[in-house]
C-alpha cells in the first residue's frame, strides 16, 4: 500500500517522499496532480492537515514545504472579479 488511500489515492505524495533529490518545482507538479485527482467536494484543507501530520517528520523535504504552502494559499483571500467588474469611465 502506497500511503493512505483516503488521502493519497494514487500514492503521489507518498512516492514524492521516496524520490531522492526531488526539487520543489517537481513537488509542486506532483501536488497539482494530487489536487486535481481529489473528488469534487473533498475537504482539501483537512486532507492537507492530515498529510502534514503524517509527513511532518520530514520538515526539510520540498513536498512538506509545498503542503504547507498549499495550506497557506488556500486560506489566503482571493480577489474576485476582473477587468469586467471595474467601472468604465
């Protein structure tokens, strides 16, 4: 079994921790694949916290940083609207 199938169905996060010399950029790519494979309506925040609890004993691993970054960015407020929402002169 590659990791927790509930949190990491494809084993992507699990495998990233096994790749020697993996870079942060590679971890971001793997993380994106993981995020896109999550079912609609999944509590991603809770899943990320659980992943961090599970892999937190690897604080210097790039994937740990990416998971932390994911928690921070998901919580950060996003600007809504765009060029269409601005009033015209």
